[in-house]
């Protein structure tokens, strides 16, 4: 078995579980010792996030750039990065023509909202060994998970628009709204935005009374 064949096996979705990757590494080392293949790439054990796999390269670069710029806490950024990587793998499978954030339209957003509604545990994940061992693979997502899978791209695109990294082609608060959520008095959006709008309205009302 050649090095290229082993690399192809390593890249398949079925091999994206932690234990399976470790087993393949051992087989690769044994074949290399017998002279049938080159030495396998060194497994990653150092600090830093694992490279995003299965997503368009341009999308992954935008995600890394966003993570390096965002002022969210490290833990929240890492969590958001995981969801954005999942979105990238979904794009590769369902919308291969969309390879970067600037390609997104309202229709792309609608497609992602629909995909989240049908999604099950493990879909478009890079690592599934833990989920599989817990018997969670294939189970429906909880409402909280679905809400999170829409909250993350809302924040991502809002930042890219505010930082003027990409053209404004849609309003993330509207296009990626959680189904069933009611628009606030000043339009739909995350609860924090609605509270801010409400506060501004109350202040304006108080100022008018003073006059």
C-alpha cells in the first residue's frame, strides 16, 4: 500500500475519529518500517487548534482570520470556530460553489437554516469517535444546539460586515434568524440587540416627556 493510498484513506470522513486515526498511524508506521511506504506525518499533540479539514481552504482561512481578530474570550472563540468549521464542511458537500464568506447570499443563509433544522448529531463533524462511543450519532439536535448553530454565523457575518472585510449583501440578524423567533420592536436580532433597541426607545420616550 502506497503513501498516497494511505493519505487518501486518512482523508476520508470515516477516518476522522480519534482512535481510528491513531490506529491508521500505527499501520502506516509498520508499512514504512517494511519499506512499503514513507514515514507517516507526525501526529499533532502540541498546543493550538487542530487544522480544519473537509472545508474549502478559503473558508478555513477566513475562519482563522476571524478567530485571530475577535475579542470574544478564547473559549467562546474556540467553540465558534468548531461550528464555523462544520459550516465549511456543509458548504463543501452541499454548496461547493460557495467557498468564502463573500459568496454567501440570503439563499445560502436560508439553506443553512433548513439544514440545521434537519441536522443530527455527528453531521459534518471532524471528529465523531466520542459521539459514537456515547451512542449519540444520528440523534436529533437539541433546540439549544440548533439555536447555537445559527447564533454563530450571525455573529461571524456581523463582525465581517462591521469590520468591512466583505460587502454587505444581507442582514445576518434577519437571514439567519432562529425559526419561530419573533422580531423585536425594531426588527429581529439577538436578545442583546433587542434589549439595546428597547433601551434606546425608552430613553427617547423619556426625553420627549421632558421636552
